[in-house]
C-alpha cells in the first residue's frame, strides 16, 4: 500500500467518523433516533485508530494480508448471524482468522500484544457490525458492551494458543472448542453477562438443522460451528502441501450427521399438547421520546382497544408488552386507575390479562434500605423516604387476583450497574451517558403464572436469550412461554429481529410454544419446532390472535441444562494446567 493511499484511507475514516458523530449529536438534540449511525461511527473510529497505531506496518504486504483475512472473518461472522438468512457462513467464518494467525501456534518469538491486537480487530468488528444498535438504548452501555465483549472474546483464543504452543497441534481441536465453549458458558454467569453473540445463536434461522438443541442447547451449535471451522482450517493447511481433498471427509461428516438427524426430527415432529387462545398486543409507543411521556390512560386505551378487536369468547389470555404501565405501587396496585381498568377488562371478558409493569414499593425495613438497589428521596414532609423499582409482570385473573413476576436478568449498564462496589468512581459518567446507578430489585426468581387455562413462563426481554435460565421455568411446570419485551429501544435495526429469532431457540430447547408480546415489534407465535407465524411489522400498532399448545414433557436440555459448558470448563482447566506444568518443566 502506497503512502498516498494510506493517507486517503486515514482521511476517509476521519471524515466518516466526524460526520457520523455530528449527525448523532444533531439527532439527539432534535429528539430523533440514531438508527444505523453508531455502526458508521464505531467502525470508522476503529479503522482510524488501527491505521494510526500501526501506520508503520501499513506498507507491509504481510500485515495488510493478515488484516484483510481478519476483517473477512468479522464480516462472515456478522452476516452469518440474524437477521441475515445466511447461517451457513458461520461454518467457514473462522477459517480466515485461523489461517491468518497460524504462525502464532509455533513461533515463540511473536509478541503476545500482536496476537491480541489481531484477535481484538476481528472480534471488535464482529461486535460492532452485529450489535452496534445497543448504543441506541444507552450510549455508555453500548460502547461498554462492544469494547469489553470484544476483549473477552480474545481470551479463549489466547488460551487456545497457549495450550497448542505447549502441548502441540494434536491438542488443537479439543483446546479450540473447549476454550471457546468455556468462555460462552461463563459469560452467561457473571455480572457482565452478554451471551448475545453465542455462536449457536447464529443458527436461529436454520431451525430445520438444529432440532437437536433440545438435547444440547445453543452450546451444541457453537461446538458444531467451531469443529467444522477448525477441521476446514487444518484441511486447507494440508491441501496447500498435498493437494489432497481426502481430508474434507471429516468436516463433511461432522456437518452432515447432525444436519440429517435434525431434518428427520423436524419433518417428523408433531406439536404436543392441548391448545389455548392468546391475544398478543403490539401498542407501538416509541420508548425514547413518547412512551414514558404519554398519559397512562391514553396508552391503556390503545392497548385495550387493540386487544378487544382480537379477543373472542374462547380467548384465555391477553398479553401486553414489557413496562406497558408505569409508576405502579405494588403494595396498593388498585389505587392506580389503569390497574383497575386492566382488572375490569379481565373480568368483563373472563380471561387472564398479563402485562409488563414498571413498578415500585416503599421500604421501611432497615435491612432492605441498605440494599444497593434502594433509591432515597426527600418526601413531601421533608423526611427521607426509600423505595425500590421493579421491572416486573403481573397476571390479573377474571377474579382480579394478582400474581407477580420479577425480572431477574438485566442488561449490564443500561438496566443495572455491574460491579458497583468496585467501579463506584464511574457512577457519574454512567449516569450522564444514559446508564443506571441503582438498578432494579429482584424479589424472587422463576415464578409462574397459573390459571385454569395454563401454567405460563413469563420471561421478560433480555431473559429470553438465556437458554438454561428459561429451562428453570419449565422444570417448575411451565406449559407455554410468553415473552414480554420492549424492543423499540434499538430503533428499526437488526436488534429486534435478532431478539425474535433467538426466541425460536427457546422453543426448540424446551419444546414449548412461545408467544411474544413486543411494544414495537415483533409479536408472533413460535411453535415447538421453532417456526414463526403471524409476525407483526415493526412500528405498526397491531394485535394477533394465536393458538398455542400446552406441553408438559421435559426435554434432555431442560433436565441437564448447559452440561456441555461444564464439561468444557473441566477440560480447559485440565489442558491449561498441563500446559503450565510442561512450560515450567521446560523452563520457558
């Protein structure tokens, strides 16, 4: 690459970054949504940053070739994920990365910082290309999610290279798979949980090929993808020497066996259970500048009107989205006129009404007041009072009895402040950039909504992307899953489409019908094979009337959860320990 061309690229990236940043600020000032602008801002910034810190290497053909291969991996990973209907690309997406970095397997002289930078380049671009829309919820949380998640993704690959350098290439396949699966497994189980880019999620549009998720969960899909990528990489490395196609047999078999098994299962599976009639409502209130400013009664009128147009005498449930109503005191819920209206609607139509709420309770117990989720404020009488907030859901039966469910998994940064005691010094920054310092109280987990019609699992929004989490509802007896969400936070980007597709995985894993109620899209029903029906369109007020099957059978995955993650964790620890012992003995 010539010096002139380098300068042109740097200037181009700088202009894209400046223009996109200006448009972001301008739209914010005019209370307009950002849409896809964060994608341009983040990606241009990264290429500008990379060009500046590695400017001396930009004339090196080997470096440019490596960056090209690493960028290709990021692109293939991104368009292999929903909403793009190209999941097959995931089976080759990591081959360019492995090929570009193969010299790191044996060359001990190469600096770990160079390996880290190359890995980070791929994973940061993959995060940005696929989940840039998180910034539309809260800017600081979105930046944090993309930057930190990319960093965390480098760790299992660094562990893989550490193992291969010390134990040899024979350990490569197992080390590559188990190190990555360990990362995905642990990434669902700490305060910075962000499993959105679990590789197995990327196959959500290929439901006919992943029916065995009812055995393995999404981690099984991740293993499938990793195994084929690694075998193709080894085949390509050998082919350049031997020109033999024989080694393609292994990745071919690894792909075909699970795929054929799944096809057989898909076309022979019969929906299980009796049916219930459910009305799911999409009221379409824009959450940034509209939803929380409109009068409650006005929003309720629209929701109940949409529901009334779809209910029949046979309707068992009406489901409203996440945080459909605000400022509800759960100690005295029927002091709220909107809650009384919901109860009257349930009674008049002899049905169960399920709705997401933004609610609160005042606290008097000194022990509860000490909790990090407690919010202090000065009351009208001048004395301090304390309360806590909930993102929750309620079921109101025909008899107006209320059952409660509290959301337990929140988006880090946007909905709760992770590691608050350690990162306390960041509180002013997080608050200023749209995050939250206090978060929401979790009073109980895995509560079910029960009625004469069905036993319902009510996961809210972010909870629906955690496979093992959802199985806990099924273990307690849930027969059907209702997902309540407010995907309008992300604007009309890939976010709400990915979220809807991931619900298909929960249907397959648990063999439960899934009914989604989304504020701006997508409402739908997903059958036990993972097929989507009656999808609503984004940004249009609507409601659907669906028939959902109740099922009480337990799948292998529901019983055993992410067992593949636990096995991978054990193997990774074993390999790492052996590598460290060998390195110590060799004195290197």
